[in-house]
């Protein structure tokens, strides 16, 4: 029984350590994802503006 308890305690400390590590990097991941999302939004807005301008030029001909 004592070996089982020791094993459970060791596993708990192992998972708690990883939980702390995940909390440390979660902010960095979130920041990186928000930067990626901003760049994708910027790119798609630029593409929309380009298409709109292109359609306006075709309409003038």
C-alpha cells in the first residue's frame, strides 16, 4: 500500500510541475497566436482592398 501511495504522490508532483510549466508558457502562446491572427487579418484586409480597387478599375473602363 505504501508503494502505491508513493507512486501516486510522485505522479501528482510530476503533473503539478507540468501544470506550472504550462501556465508559464500559456501567456507566450497566447501572445504568439494573437500576433499570427493580427497578421492574417491584416493580410486579408489588404487582399480585400486590392480586389475592391481592381474591381473599381475594371468598372471605369
